[in-house]
């Protein structure tokens, strides 16, 4: 659905079903340079399971207009305001990569909303090397292409995909190209500059789930495992794939999330 | 560790890793119509397009999917769909994008079946086409109307071997938000990847060079993922609510792969031009050696072109890599590895001479295909176009002395010797 939010056209994927704000809502937060399409195989899956689903395109991402947020805190504030605008009562936030930092910050500042937080390929910090930061400013298309290549495991290299006929690289590059050119630069700088992750992680009181990837080169497994140690009572799973878990291992990820959600009932 | 493998490696490996259960190195042939569901929930999730997977081979199949993913990787596309023939691919694309009242701009110099589909069949369903010279970007621009939904052409025209200036035409299409759809059968992704030049959708007859051995008919659509289908007035069945799946918007739900998702859900489901898993396997075997074969095809093509140019019995030779070809400069720019392995030539003595030549060669096969590993010949004047007068043939860009040669992989000296037998017969006739 498309709404006007903070004066800008804002797209919110709902998985092919109408949003019912009285139900428990799953809010998917995309990663750096991504948009709602990084959760193609989660949005419809959970919407058709009966959950209310929202997958917002952050400002300047996907089908959303507006100026990109310039910090993780600004992203969290924007999401918080959106949840208020949509009048949602009970939210489970599911972040991927940068979306995990936004979820941490959202919990730190606005925790009353959250019933649970699910971290996919997450960490409490996502430092970005200077080369990629510079490239995202000078040549965002090239930077996107490099991220898509680094981000995927062997399935990306060899075009192995559970979705018949789809290419991780071809699809991934084009998803990132749908964003406004300045979006990636601000996303990566937001990640790199975020230093409150340890504090934010320790403040989480709600049940958490972390799904990490064995061959993740963007948020390495080592960093993810240190992160989950900071979380109280976190259920952790490790899948054999790269950083783009939602498209590389959709069924396994959906199954883990679904089981976790059932335990929350 | 991500490697970003190169073309030759992807030709062999893309779309398949050894099966964990059996260790099968080759892509298994999943000769099955259907797939057991583990639960009603799983079945529903496949029907609802919640996740990827297979439910019925008319829609998708694991062997066919390996081929599709290999093609997507080789073309640098977002997604691909394989089907029963190149013409099925063409029809699937047109019917997915166009509806009653829509308009197409197409090259006037194309394969006869492509022209027939657009000139005679689609108008019965309210989709009209204006045909224009593919070498004239201005004419293409002028032909575009408010209801034009796609521009279509062949990178290397069949049989005239005209070369489309893809980057120029892509610029025009892009400025008007109209997808550029190209038949890239004659170039294959080895010689040229149209998405790098701004095209949006590629169709292939896999039967030809990609399969390469004349043993299986197949077609494919590769979606560049680089087209914005978001205009709901212009592309209502892709971006607006579709009758399938409770009003799904393919553009919103699948973004770069919207077109392929729509074709799978509508075209494959309703028309059913599926590719058999066994044919998909055969076609993939061909693709494994595509880079090697294309190098040799081009090497042999250049050798036989020189031979024909210098032969006393040959009136004219047409190939885009020859400086005499009107599109030679465009070919050099967009097809630097070579412009395919079809050569057209005219034999001194007209229609009868062509007939005598074709009936006298032994090694080259006289048949109606191209892109085989073996050298193939046809003389349109005495076969496919024998019912037409010389004047009528000229109107279609053909001459009655024309031989269409699909250069194979044989030792080229043997082909030259074989051709000498044909020329000897022509000489005898001319006396």
C-alpha cells in the first residue's frame, strides 16, 4: 500500500493481504541499500499464515520518496512514527542486517511497542570499510554490485535459487538500483557510525531470535555470535549460506521464524 | 566465498551444484509431472506464490529451473523462464505485456514466424504492429504511439543479417518508458549480452546455438530486471491488480522479476507451453560447450566468408563482419567477438544455380535449421520461398540466387572442398 507519510509517498508491502492493525503485526526492516523486495519470500508467507505484515520501504528506498535517513537513530524514529501512524498495537520487528541495528535502536527508545525482536544476519555493530563508503558516494551502482557479490554465498555465485529461474545477483543488483542513488551512502554511513549497539542489546527485555549465516561476509558469524551473547535469552540458529538469508534460505528461515512466533503466542 | 565466476565457468556450473543426497554431478533429469507436498500448508504456499518451489511441471520443474538459472546468469538477467520453443517465448512475452488495443513497434527484417505472429495473429486479438527498418532509430521513434507497449527486434536479423543498433534504440525506448525486447538467438550471450546495452527483455530459440546440436526444441525469456513497470495505466496487468491470486500486483510483489512471475502465473498456467525436462537437459549439455563452440563457429565463419568472397562462382557474400556489409560498423561496435555464424551468398546463375549447388554438396546438410554443430544450408528460392516470384522474394529482402549457410564446426577445409563440388555442378549447368 502507498500512504503519504511525513509529506512523502511511502510504500509499505503487506504481503498481498490487507493490514489489520488490531492483529499482531510483523514489521520487516530491510538492510542497507535494500527495500521491501529483500523479503519477497517472507512477506507473502507470513501474511498468508494470518499475520498482519508490513514491509516499509524506508525513505528514498524502493517505491518510497523522501530523503534518506542519516543515522540509525533517525531510521528508528521514522519507523516508530510510522508504527504510531498505522496505529499498530503489538509489533514483532524482524530486521535484516542494518534493519537489526534499527530494531535495536527502536527497542532502546520506544520499547513499549515491541513484543519481540528477530535479528536476521545481525550484529550490534556493522563497521563498513572506507573503500565501500567512498564507492557508495562516488558510484553507488558499482558499490551495490560489490555488496551483492560479497553478500551471497556459493548459491549467488552459481545462480542456485529455490525460486525457479531467479538469479540472486541479477535480482539483487536490480533491487538495489530501484533506490534513490544517495540512499546507499547514507545507509552505510549510518551503520558505520552506530556505536550504541552494546548498550541497546543489553536493554532488550522481550524474547529474541537470531538467525545467523555461516558464510556471512557482511556481518560475519563471529560478530553475530558475540552479539547474541549480549542478548538475554536469545534463541540462536546458524544457517549454511551468505548474508542474504531471506532469499538464500527462505524456507529454513521462515520455518525458524514461524516456530518462534508460535512459541510467543 | 563469493567469486563472481566468469562466462565459461557459468556455462558449465550455473544453476546446479552436485545433489547432496545422490552426489550426481550432472543435472538430474526430473522426469516428473508433479511434486509431493509435505503438508497442505506447503501446497498452499506454493499456489499462493509465497515462496519458490515446484508444484506442477507445466509451471516449473527442477531440471528446467537449472537451465533457466544458467541462462539468467549468462545473460546477467534477474530471472529467466524456459519454454517449449523460441516462438512460444515470443508469444508469452507479447501476451504478458500487451492487451486488446495495444500497439507494438517491430523490425521489418525478421524471422518469418515472428512477423507472422505480429502481422497476422496478434491483430485478431486487438494488438497491432507497425513494422519499421531496424537500422533507422528515427523511424522507430516516429512509430511509437501512446499505446505502444513494446519495441521488438532481432539483434542479428534472420535471414537478412541486419544488425540492430541496440544502444541507440534502447535510449529511445528508455526515454519513453517502453521495454525493448530482443530476439538474441543469433548472437547468444557469448557474443553479446543485450542488457549491457540497455535492452530489457531477451528471447531465445534455444534450439539453435545455445543447444547447438539440433536435437531439442526449446525457447527462453530472460528478464533484465531493469525495466520500471510501475505505470499502472500503461502496464495494468503487471503493476495493477491481476485477476490471479486475489489481485496480486506482480510489480509490487516481485519487482525486477515481475514479468517472469507474471508469465509463470498466467502464461505457463493458461497456455501451457512447458519445456520437457529431458529437452532442458539436452539443451544444458549444449550450453556447457557454448563458449568453445562459438569461438570455432566464428573462426570457421570468417574463413568460409573469405573463401566465398574470392570465389569466381559467387556473385555476392553477406556477413556483418565483412566491410561490405551495410551494418559493419554497428556490428564492430556491439558484436566485437563476431556477428554470428550465418552467411548469405548468391551463386552466379540465379535460382537454378542455387538449386544445383544445394543438391550437389554432400557434407553440408540441406535443411531448415540454423545453429547446429554441423554445417547447414538452405536455398530459399527452391524450398521455403519456391512459391514466390523473384520480385516477391526481393520485397522480403531475399534473392532467388541466395543460399543461407549456417557454418558448423567441421574442419573448414572439408567444407570448402564440399562446396567446390557444388560449384562444379553449377559450372556444368551454366555451360
